[in-house]
C-alpha cells in the first residue's frame, strides 16, 4: 500500500494544485519511483489511498498496467484523509490476510522492499533511519531488532513498514494516526524493526524537494 491521501500543508503552494505524491523528483512523480521499485522487488498488487486532489492520481496512473502493476484505489475523497492508520483500516479488505507492506508516498529512497518478509510472532516490522535535520530527536529506539518507545538513542521512522492485518482489526473506522497504535504494541513487545543506513529522504517541504532535485542533477 502507498499512502497518498495527505494534504501536504508544509508543501504549499505546490500542493494547492497537485497531491504531494505527484510532485516530481528527477522529472518523475514520487509515486512513480515507488511503483517502479515495488515492481522490481516483486510487488505487483498495489493499493493506493487518495483524498486531497485524489482524482489526479488515477488520472495519471490508471490501473497501473503501463507500469507493470495492478493498482486498486482506496478512496477517501468524500470523508477527507483518514491519516495513516485510518487509511490502512479502510483499505484492509483490499490488502488481504497476509503480511503487507506500507510506504509513505512522500519519501524518496533506494530501500529494497522485501516481498518475503516474515513477521513471525510480531504485528509489524518498522524500517528506521538515522535522524534527519528536521527530526533530530528521532521516534523510536531499537534493541536486538525490537522497537522501543524509550531509549537513550532513537531513530526516525522511515514511513516504510510491514504489517499483520491483525494490528488494525480492533481499530475503529475513521481518522486515526499510526504512532499511537504502534506505541501500544511496542509496549507489548510486538513490533520489530531494522535500521536502514543508505539513501532516504522525507520530501516534506518545497526546500527539501528543491534540494533533492539539485542533488540528482549534480549527480547525473
């Protein structure tokens, strides 16, 4: 699942006319980078939730066939964006009974998505990264692949995670953030994680988008 429903307030005025996942890095929409990487990593069936200017995403991507994938849309345009956990809850019937991957539509990275990840007895596995300038204090600790709420050293949640649908079963339908749900199960030692050390960026502001595009131009 690609989370693509957010308003992108910090990206205004760019997101006044485009949903954030359609903003371009290297002359290609962020969400297309995801589709290409997901396909290369063995994912073909993809759910995308849409809300703010959401109709523009299926207008561009269609059913995904031109990218070699099958896209199903979870439409939040009428209700308004349901936030991460709420969006996943609404889409559960489209995601099936097995472990599924969720990635934020506004991150840009070279992480290799794992189509065979085994959660074992855990409810989720989070990909953490070193703290960027805009999140210096991090979000979660990590100890022997177990995610911690409190730790001397914390890392940033990358917006990439693998989930057992059971994590969301008892969640009420409607708007709901992911962090509070995760923190409850972290206390129950049911959330594993790993630290990713390579290329990852949260495209959260126009300046960060400009910086990424400059870097790509300089590297090419």
